[in-house]
C-alpha cells in the first residue's frame, strides 16, 4: 500500500471523506497549470465536485452540533 492510499484509508477510518486519484505522468499540483497540461481542467472539475458533495453532506452539520 502506498503512503497516499494509507492516508486515504486513515481519513475514511476516522470518519472523513477521501477519494484518492492517481494522475499518471503529472507533476505535483498540475491542476494549477491548465495551459501546460490538458488534464488540469478535468482534474479541477473532479475536485470541485468532491468539495461540493462534501459541503452538502449532512454529517458535517451533525458533527458541528
């Protein structure tokens, strides 16, 4: 198991949400470089979707009291 997969598992075990995505042949934070890599835009769409879903999650309201 990679460090990344272990971290994702730890987050889920603690009750958090995690989605590990591996984008082969990409540099660190490639999502910030849409002019250099065509994969940046779809990656940012997936990130935005994950965040939007997490913010709608009712468990967040329950945890906040």
